[in-house]
């Protein structure tokens, strides 16, 4: 199972492997304060896309589409998350205030789509490109 959680929320037993998926380190947090299995800043949206979105709810659907396009072009950034999700629970950590519309939520949907597609097709890679 893939979950999302704000970095300020306490660690939970069901979190499994925990990955920070923001490009920037969360303000005010010391690195030692987070239990992380990895900081995957390269899987985050490009700086241009992040700035364009600006957490504007009206841009959410377009942001998700554009972010998915970026992810498709950089499969090496999300493949470790897909593999971890196949092995057990994964939590994507984010710093945004909006818990419903942020890059971790969009990334979760993208990864779940890859997992569903791989299951339906019998393709273990999770990629439509083979």
C-alpha cells in the first residue's frame, strides 16, 4: 500500500518505508528528526512546474497531467518507489499544507496506476514502454 503523510506528522507503524518526495528540504526540520529510507528529490516536479502550480486548486488537474508527463520521461526517479511498493508498505512524505493537492498525492496516483497496469498486463516492469 502507498500512503501520503505530511512530514510534520509522527511516524506510524504502518508507514513501512518512508521517502521524502519534495525537491526542497522542509523548512525548520532537522534531518535527524525524520525517519527516512530516502530523500528522492529528483522524483519531485520540476522547479518550473512547481512554481507554475503554486498550489492553486484550479490548476490541480493540469498539474497532475504535466507531472505525469515529467515522470514518464524520468522513469529512473520513480522506479525505486515502485519496487518498494511491490515489497511492502510505502509512505510518501511531503511538506505542503494542502494534504489533498500536492506532488505526493499526484505521485501516489501515478505509481498506483503503474502497479495496476503491471498487474493487469502481467508485466512486472510497470511501464507501458516495456
